[in-house]
């Protein structure tokens, strides 16, 4: 318990989370077993077992695919296609931004990438067409978190590695809640444009020049083909998630070369960025493994489970408390840190109660996503602020603009908890 407390204290001071996890776990094992040599061997085993795993290959492959897609301008193509599809709706450019984010999420899986790309693409367009700046940045902040839920999602990959669950099953389980969340986002934009025009601004979407059918096909077809290749391949059983990541990366490179949008300089940037992100995720997972083993040695998860059993907390009370804790953590920590700290602690308890771990993963990711939009530490909000070239839009404006979307996410989270089939309905053999 002291080790956990010290770890959280250092994280709040700003120490990089994996370093805090590894350091406190190392000292924790040393204190429990009385041997620094054993602690060092355990750290070595944690690193080796994690990186040697075949399933870890899914991380660099999907990251590579996401960066190729982002660098080759498919984000703008997705925005143009979605904007054309929803341009006749009230608040159509906002709905189009949500649609574009949903499409982009299905080929990248990184919400921070979505936030950065659409801050550059969508925010200037929306402001130019009469939308209030606060609303424009709120739409991008809210819809960017779809990247964490709609497969392929790096957060679902991380959860799958932590809990040893099928990443393919997690991807399929994320489809229903992801689409539902996108629909709710679109509905709230239309409702706000209708009933709260002062918040939305005075949009003139109708003046936007439309795309021809040929332009729609040229921009939309490559994206559809890539989504079908990756998600269709997993769902139909043609590929494992690792193979789907490889095929997706090859497909993204091929499309970028056909469109002549990837220079040698761009390729180098993609490869370096992929290496940096993969290394940081790799470090996170090694730290999580060390932390999990320290927890197992300490007996804390078992004691925690016994405490819950003694307290006679039912399913609803346990899930309710867990969700509140995750959302509270989201106000001070980033998404992967929350999962690294809480999931290994809760795993024995959830397993003992025979709760579906795939469904629990979707609930966890949804709760974590809400934290991405809540002050004081909403990572998506900070990414948008850093990407914006407009000093008149403050962090407070972005948080206020994102608030309706955080509420919609809370509503979808409640629906997934009450009606689990939203997440598990597509899984074979699960009812």
C-alpha cells in the first residue's frame, strides 16, 4: 500500500508513469522478498516476457498504419466525404466532423492523432462558416476520443495485453459502442444547433460547395477498402489482429504511393514517429508487467477481493465505484496510466465474480475516455490547444465546448453497463 501511495505521489509530481511504476514495483518486491537480486530478475523477466510475446507485434503495426494514413492526408479525405454526406443537416459541418473522426478512428486507433489532424482541418473550416470557436473546438475534442473505442484502438490493444484477452474480440466489441457514441454525438450537435443556436453560432453550411460523385469515390473508396481489409479480415477470420495490422500497414503504404502523397521525407517521419510511439508503449507494458507481479507477490489484489466479498458489494455497486474511480483518475492522469494502475488491481476481483472481461474492457475504455475531456488534465484538450494557431481560444473554452460530448459519453457508458449486448452482441457465442 505504501508502494502504491508513493507511486501515485510521484506521478502527480510529474514523474513519467512507467518510471514510477517500475521504481516502486522494484522497491516493493525488494521489501516483500528481502532480495534486490530477485527484484532485478523479476524486472528482467517482465521485460523479456512482454517484448518476446507474438501478440505485442500488433502495437508497432497498427501504429505504423495510423501514421501512414495521417501523413498521407486521408484525414482530410475523410473530412471532405463526411462533410458532403451531412451537409444538408442543421449543424452539418459539425456532424461531418464527427463522421470524419469515426472514419479516421477506424484506420488509426489513436485519439491524439485525430485531435491534432482535425484541429488543423475542421476547426478553421467551421469557424469560417460561422460556427462559434468554442463549439468548433468542442466538436473536435469530443469526437477525437472515438479513436480510443472504434477498432483498431491502441487502448483496447493495451487492455488485451494486460488481461490476456483476445484483441480481435475486443475490437469487435468496440464496434457497437463506438457507432452508438458517434450517433449520439451527431444527435447532440443537431439538437444544439436547433435549440441552442447561441452556443453553436450562425453556420452557413449550405454555402459550402459540394463534391462531385467522382470526387466522393476518389476520396472515399481508398478509406473504405482499408477499413474492409483490416476489420473485415479480422471479423471474417482471415487474419489474426497481428496479421491484420501488417496487412493494414501494407495497404496504407500502397494507397499512399498510388495517390503520390508519401515522399521519402514523409516516409522517414512516419518510421521515426512509429519507433518513438512503439518504444513508449513498450516501456509502459514492461512497467505494467512488473507492477502486476509486485501486486501478486504482495497479496493485495486477493486481499482487496476478500474485502469486497466481506463487504458484500454487489455487481452494480462494484461497477459503479470502479467507474467513478476511473473517471476521477481521468482528471489527473492520462488514459494508459489509468489502465496500468487500476486494471491489474481489479482483474482478480472481476475474474472471481465471473464478469466478462471483454465487456469490462469496453466499460473501462469508455470511462477512461470521459477523463480525456475533463479538467484539469484532459489530454485531448491540451493536444487541441497546442495544435491551434489561435490564442483567442483558451483551454477553458475547449473544456466548455467538450462538456456536452463528455455527458453523451457518460450516457453511452451507462447504456453499455445496463445493456451489455451493445458491446458483446457481435461476438460469436456470447449472448
